[in-house]
């Protein structure tokens, strides 16, 4: 992929997910990695809830697959 996922707009990400070029799980993992990469410098995350985000995206995947 030419651009990093964190550089793309919500509209672009939505299109990629709809086209199944990027999975929601892949997006969440990429964004978590980005936060972890820079949080020591930015202190932007007061209470990281990465496990919760992973759990929610996996739960949603099962709901979408059942439709």
C-alpha cells in the first residue's frame, strides 16, 4: 500500500474496508502500533484501551460475518 493507514482519511479507509483491501482488524492493529510508537513522546493516551479495541473489532467481525 502506497500510504500508511494512519495517513488516510476516514472516507478512504471506509472505501478500502468495503472493498476488502483492508480489514478492520488490520486497521485497528496499525493504529495501535502508531500510538505505541509515539505515545512516549506525545503522552496522548491517558488510559490506553488497546485490548478493548481489539476485542470490539473482533466481536464486530463475527456480527458482520453472520449477516
